[in-house]
């Protein structure tokens, strides 16, 4: 009988082929028709260090990476030491017999595979060890090696000559044959593919980049920073083909300055960074708010503060995204929940930035940034593009249209005209009659600097009226589970996928639960949350941080609701089991439960 899903972890040292092994298996698995979801953790060091690539495959859609590992392929002793605790009881350990010799253990089944020896002596190409590993993994769950063959023949290896290509193909076949001949339990690992067509394999970062392209982004400026750099690298290849450009700036301050400047000049622009970069961009984001310039920033959150753990996961930047400013600024904060959502949320970010002429921050996180999923091709017919309201010169008129002040002769352009919705037409530099100064100083409707108290009050109100319109355009929240349930999970970002799987497990036990994950986390879409809270007896707020940042944000709007905080903060995402157990630990009546000590154990 085929399994519902299988979790495989390939672990070793960076530079040993862990990444390429995982990527090859993922691509081949997706082509064979499986649903696939991955997680990878590279080291923070420039060279060397423990690394793993985890693959979960199934016939059904997947939402989380899996709590435990079914198969561990360890390239060396360090990989074994760091991953063996995640191997489930009864799981299978595959290890390179040339690199380690683990002691006998009754908890799992171990197979020594001569990965290095096969590559060196039979393939006669030591570097092909990772291709032997690809064949081994394929053989474990019944993946036809022809899918890997086709992938290799389309890869860069094919350009290195027939001899190199053939040796790599041979390495795959030898690894596959070894498993067929020596691993008796392989039948229990087989997973039936779904055979769905029209699917692509994307990482969250690549989905963000594609969303930006579709939304009309034509300028990207950034500074390399883990885990956001993939976005810049992808766009560096693709933007020039569309007449756009990527600039690698000298630092994050320069990058956000270039983005604001390009947008002022009329081009949709974006940058991507992580926590330390957001800190440096704070002042310039204030300028974008004051000068009302559309600006999109992707924040790939990582574990912090300071440099922290650059390759580890945390949802720790919500506070700085919402509150990180001197003075009071209007901005929007969005949070995607899946790889597919990364695409659509980026489109939403550009549309909101353009329509309301303000900064939009997308809180990506490490798990989503590096995760790859097999997803349906985004339906581009559903994409709706919004462009900013622009100024066009005309002769003297009646002065009733927004953006004009009728005087004798040609009308005066009021860049910051006070309007009912807070939005005033934006002139592109060079537009006849549209000259104005985009300044960080407080200004009048005509963009002249002003320190008048009444003017500042009026302009502050103008800018904040935009958020009323933003809330009306908030993208729909994600929901999962039984809306009639009195147990609710209110969460955000990638944690929603873990919660959804937890709800399925609870349902199997006869426990109803319901989850909501707003895609707009600021301004808080209370019209979406109110309906969710209406019949809830318990509301659990899972998030990957110590202080419960989302729970605190919710509390500012819902003083009479007792949100039950559930936090992990060890640099790893929640396990599904951890979320399921939280339902058993909360009291029968609504009340505050501080779960921080319980959550100190890594999920």
C-alpha cells in the first residue's frame, strides 16, 4: 500500500553536493507528478559547515515540511550528528560508508552505501557522488530514473561534453540499482504520484520576483543579504529582457534611495532585504511616506537581532515593519503564507503602493524564501494591474478636478492636494506644468515647505485617510477548517501552513478547529478578523518569535479578547505536533495562557 507522504533529508557539508542533490530530486519528483515541498538550511559560513535539504512528497497538497524525517541520507559524521534526532522511530538511515560508521541502533534501520567508492571506482568521477545519491533517493520511493535522466540532459552538464554527461547518468543508475538490490524496505516507502500537469517548481523568492515582473516592476536596487539575495539574482537575469535594470548598491541605504528615486521618476521599483537592512532603510521609508512615493520592500525575515542567525527562520520583524519610524507614517504590511501566495502578494504590494502612493512592506520569511513547491502555473488572466493616478497638463478650467487650482491663466499643479481619499495625482518629472519638489519636510498642497500647525494637521489627516481605502482593498484572508468551531487559530505568514495541517490532525480526532491568516497585517483588517472571532471560545496565536508580536498587535484592537500566545523561537518553524498539542493545553474557558516556557523546546 502506497504511503500518503514521505520526508527525505539529505545532509552534509556545504560544497559536498547537498543542494544540487536536493534540487535534482525535487525537480524530477515534480515532473513525475508528485506534490513536493522542500526546506533547506545552508550554513552561515562562507565555506563549509553543516547543511541540509529536506524534501516532502505526496499525492496530496502539502502545507508544511513535515515534523520528522522518514529517510536520512548522511554524507558525513557531522550530518549524522546534527540530523539523527529528527529521524523518526523505524526510519531509514542511508550513509556514505567511506565517511562514517554509526553504531548499531534499534530505533532505525541503517544502510551503508558506498557513495564515494561508486563515484570514484565505477563512475570514475569522484565529483559524481551527489548523482549517485540522487539515484539512491529515487530508488527509495520508486521514482523512475528516466525523469532524472531527462533533467540531466537539459541541464548545464549536457554542455560539458558527452563524456561528463554519460558519467553522471551512469552515477544515477548505479545509485538506483544499489537500492533496488540492497534495501528490502523500499516498498514501504513508495508514494503514489498525483499525475497532475501544468505545475512548476518555484521557491518563495522566485515567486516574489515573478510577481514583481508581472506587476510591472522595471527597477530593482538591492544589496546582497541572506536570505533575500535570490530575488536580486533572478531579476538580474530577467529584468533586462523587459527593458528594466538591476543595480547592486553599495549598501541598503543606497538601495532604498535608488528605489524611491526611480519610483519618483515614474518607474515601478522594488528592493529586497532582511532584518538588518530594514533597520537601515527606516529613514528613507519615512521619506517615501512623507513625499507619497510608491515603494515596495520585501523583508525576508531571519532570526535576530543584529546579524543573528542569517540562515534560520523567525517571524521577528513585524514590529519594525509596522512601527519602525520616527513620527507617524502611513504604510502597508503584507504577509504571504505559501509559495503561490508569494506571487500574488507581490502583485498586491505593487497595486497598493501605486494606488495609494505609499510604502508597502512584504514580510516574507526564511521558510518561504528558500522553500520550493510544485504549484499550478499562476493564472495570469486573473492579474489586475493598478497604476498610480498621474497629472496631465491642461489649460485653465473650472478648478473642480483634483490636482488643480484654477487661477487666471494656466492652472497651478497641487501635488499634495487634500482630497476625500487622501490620493492626489502624481506628476512624472518633465510633465508640462507638473513641476514640484518631493520633500521630506512638511509641505503645503503645492509642495511648498511649511511648519504651520494647521497645515501639518491637515496633511497628516490627508495621508492617513489613505489607510481607510487600503483596508477596503485588503486582499482576502486565508481560512482553513470548520468555521463553526469554537477553537480558533489566528496566525500569519508561513505558520498558516503548519496550522492547516494541525487542523486536519485535530479533525481526525474529532476536534473541530478553524484558522484565519490575514494577508494584510497592517493596517489590521478588523473587518476580516471580527467575523472570525464571533463564535470563538479559544483563540490561539501561533508565531515564530518570543514576544508574541502579532498577539500584541491584535491586543491593541481587541482589548476584551484573551489571545492565547503560542511561540517558538529557536530558529526553526513550528512542528504540526506542537500546534496540535496546544489545543490540549489550553483551559476549557477563554483565558490567557503564557506558553513561552513550553515553547522554548524547538519545534
